[in-house]
């Protein structure tokens, strides 16, 4: 009970910026679990103006795959995804992390993009403190987030089930994602784990 209270107080004092640090120039390296152990690299770019608000790009690169950039916004006690394409922002920002006392839950109703090609997105998230654990050689506070999202509808919809562990001062420590097609049992699963963080290069 006392440990839970301490973790809750620490989580409230920290704020989302500490669990999702987006310092431009930071590079994070992740190892995929299973398979061939492919490494992923996430690079935090400089903030960009998007409709009067700052959007921070994070570009993911992986050998043999084209780079993918996601644009984030931090503020009002939450982290949201505002675009996957700077030219086509999401109609409604999608919350991926919120912090507060105890377990925090939220729902999301939006679409993949503006215009006639946009698919409906429905999501539910919950975040809770899970105490402290050693990560990259030091003990840090951890937050677990479960995010379930449905894109589209009917048999062609995609169901995303994602569990992410965030570490204070580190960002994403582990992430497990399951993607299912409609009501079928066709599922693809990926898992990544943080192996190093490189701070911005001076000069």
C-alpha cells in the first residue's frame, strides 16, 4: 500500500514530459524480440509548426524498410499523436499517454486523416504506475500503458492491442503490439526493447 502511494505520488510529480522525453537530437535504439533480432532506431527531430502548435517528429528507421515519422504533441498532462504525415494532420489528436493519481483511463474517437480516404479510429487507453525496475543499469519509475485501437469497421478493420512500458527520463522501454484483421484470428505480433539512448550531439 505504501509502495503504491509512493509510486502514485512520483508519477504525479513527474508529468508526461519525464516519461516521454522528446529532446531534439536524441537517438534511441531498440532490439526486436524474436525473429532475426532486427534493430530499430528512433530519432527525435526539431519541433515544427502545425496550425500554431508545435509538433515534434520522431522518425523510425529499420534496415530494409522505408523510414516512418510520427508527429507528437506534449501538453495538458498528455502525449498525443497529431499526424503521421505533416501535410495531413489527424482530424483529432490521439492520446497515447496520460498520467494522474491511480489508474487513468481515456477513450478516443477520431479518424486516420482528413478527407474522403480517412478511416474511423476508436480507441481506449489506460495507464498505471508499476513501480521501479532497473533499465540500462539504473532503477527508474515505470508506467504501463495499454492501448486498444480499431481502425475501420467490419471484416476489413484492423484491431491494434498495444502494451507499452515507459521509464522516467527514458521514454519507451518496452512495447508489444498485436494487430488483428477484423474478427478473424489472423494476428501479427511485434515486440521491442530499449537497448541504448544517445543524447543529442553537442555543437
